[in-house]
């Protein structure tokens, strides 16, 4: 459950839970749901629980994998890790005690940087104070259009060292987006057979907001039938900006008095 990632803004994935349910139109063409269906058909044991057919699908029922909780402790080389690429850690069916165990693992492995992304920003805000937030945890919310911009307000109330937005698939303009308290923005178009084309001016407007607010901007892709179909160039540039890693605080030795 720890794999190298093809996602441009991370290095590896770790899925202590799998499965999810649609909550907004950004989920309509979910890559993870499609992949889970394929993995179930292949007999992959972690994807045998089916979700509600109205909001999920075959192999995509929310499932906890306790045996993977300690996996990052085996990785000696520091990695940037996307947590739950195949789920949502703050899904209602993921118990708070399990979320705490995930956070405990992240705290015990300060050599890694963890990127956690959710659409369940209300639950995130409600339980944030029950969690210990180590400095190597970056917390993000998905913001596909202005209809879900309240997720940004919820995120601002979370004491993460780095707070970021994933505006992918970008399905509408975010011209009124407020970036105070936000440390990074990812944007991208949708990919896959049913992809919805991204409006170029929506991408440019979001980039300009980031430049004006001095917030690092990462443009992942234009999208298309395949992720690479449209390339990554925006106005002649590849935007690969990322926030600086937040290093763990190491106490200074107490001087000896003589």
C-alpha cells in the first residue's frame, strides 16, 4: 500500500484506508473509483468491499487497513507522501481513533512529508482539535468550483503547518477566492474519456491570484482523454512551485554552566 506515484506534485502514495463516496461534482469522473473497479476484477484483496451503487461502486466501499499503518516507518529515504490517494481520510466512516493512528505514524516519521487531501472539510474542522499536528503534515482541501469554496474557510481553521488547495479538476472560475492562510495551490484540468474541458481563463485567473498573494502555484495539467494529452505549459511556462518543507523543531542542547 506504499507505491511510487505518477502524480506530479508528490513522490509516493500510502493508503491506510480505501474507498469513498461522491460528495460534489468534482467526484463525477473519479479516477480512484474506476481503478478500484478494475482492482476488484483482478482479485486484489484490498478492493473487494463494494460501495453504495448510488454514490460509490464495486471495490470502493470504505475499508480500513490496519496492517498498513506502520508502513512508512519502513521507508528510510525521505519521501513526499500523498495519504489516501484511493480514499478520503476524513470520510464519515473512518473513525476518529483510526485517523489518530494515521497521525501518530506521521508524527513518528518526521523524515517524510505527508500531503493529506479531503473534500470533507466540515468534519476536518470539527475534529482538528482532537488531532496532534506534526510539522511534516500538509493539509489540503479540493476546490473544483466556487460552489465548494466554503471548504477553504474550514481549512483556514485547521492548525496544519502547510494548508493547500487542490483545484483539480478545475470546473469553474475561482476569481473571488481568498488565499489568506493558504500556503500552496494546485490546479489542473480533468482527464479521462468523459473529461470536462477546463476554461483557460479560469487557470490564468487562479494563477494571477496566487502570484498577487505570493502563494506558490503548481499547474498539473490541461487534461484531456489522457493526463498528458494537453501538456502542462501555461503561457509558455511550466509552473512547478511548491511550499518549502517545514522541518521538525530540534531542541538545542542545554549549555553546561561552569
